[in-house]
C-alpha cells in the first residue's frame, strides 16, 4: 500500500505580521472568550480579519487620492464576528486602523442585494489577495450572501447621510500621540 502525502503550500504571508504580537494575542483572547472556539480556529479567523482590514485600509488610502478608486469590499460572517470583537478592543483597533488606512476604518452594518447575490464577496477576494497575506479559503469560499447583519439593517444600505458634530469636535485632521 502506498500513501501519497500532498503538501499544501500556503500562498501569502502570515497575517500575524500585520500587528504586534501582544495586540494579536489580545484579539485572539477576546474572540475565544466570547465564541468559545478552538485556539487554532480563533487564530485563523482573527488573521483573516486582519487581512480584510488591511485590504479595506489600502482601498481607503487609494480612494483619498482618487475617489474613483473606491470599491466596497465585505467580510464574511465569521470574519465580521472577529471584526466586531476587534472594534471593542479600542487600544488595538484605533492604531491598527491608522496603520492600515491612515484613518479610522468604520464598520457600517449592511445587508443588501450586492451582498446577497455574492457579487460583493467576489469583488472582495482579489483585494484580499493583493495584500500579499495568506487568504484562508475556509473563511471566504462558499460564504457569499452571508452577513452578521440582521434583516432590519436592510434599510441602511450603507448610504445614509451622516450629520455634523458641529463645534463638538475639531475640524481638520485629528492628531493622536502615542
């Protein structure tokens, strides 16, 4: 009997490289605490959230120079769950957003026909790969049409006009010192 062992090569760098090890471990710990998932799964989903945020940040940077370069990309349900956890760890999320996008990467819960059809996810995958990071197929393949967003989000469509904060916050770029 002969057994052939296939070596699967990981294409792309380890997403853990994107942030300091202590920050990555905090995100993993937070996700595991809430979702009671295995450590290997948690490390992978947190890594895929980092890849997604890196891609979103690159799009934000490019679109500031040329608005026509803006493209909406979307996370899958498991990646979005990791994003929700990361948002709550502000001491990690804010500097990570600044590093990836030179600004805050906002989360706007949306479920629309673009997501339901799978078009949004199909558009997302090439941007994830363009980061040079490993894109784990378990978290992206066969996930089209999924969102963490409940049906009542449907009226938001991510297009609502936002109001002004008036004199409550400074105008112009914010400066944050570490």
